[in-house]
C-alpha cells in the first residue's frame, strides 16, 4: 500500500472514528489490532508481500552437514511472543518486539546487515513483513461499519 493510499484511507476513517467515545474507540482498535495481527501472521506464514507477490527466496544457506535449509522464513517471528499488538483510543498497533524487531526492519526495508556477529555484511532483499493488503483495508472498513451500526 502506498503512503498516498494510506493517507486517503485515514481521511475517510477519521470523521467516523471521531464520533465514537474513547471506550468504544479502544474496543474497536483492539478488535482491529487482533484481526490485523492474525492477518499479518497468516501472510508471513504464506511467504507473501501485502501486494500478493511471493517473498524473494533466500539464497542457498548451507548447514554443517552441507545440505540446504528449506524451512520457511520467519517461523518464530510470527509467534505472539514477537508479533505483538496494542490498542488505545487513538491507535491500534501491530509490531515486532525485542531483538527480532531489528531483524524484521532489515527485511522490511531491504537493508544491509551482518549474517552473524563478526560475519560478512549482506544486503537482504525487501520482504514486507507488515503492511496493509486490499483485504486488510476492506476488513477494517467492514469492522468500522459493523461497530457503528
């Protein structure tokens, strides 16, 4: 989702949300954050970017026995321990916590980082772990409409 799309979505939501009491906004934000965390977790599990494209596969990393690891990327990052949510009357937030937040940031933005402490520096391909897909925006809109009616 581009920043312009997100801004227009916010402009559409803002007047509707302002009509709610702080308690109702907190309840709505918590529901949206919970569903958004589930959506992000499932999308990460499917190895997909918000636009539906597949993550760029990792390069062939060889283990000690010489075999190529074929496990899915980010299996621990999507757990509730690291992918957390918080909600208040003014915001609903889904984010990564702890050390994994920096790992997620490197992949989200496609930055350079060390493979291991003291190891070589590598530019990681951009893999959008968090983001809004069209289905996410529609679900948020539907939740808001259901809450208002």
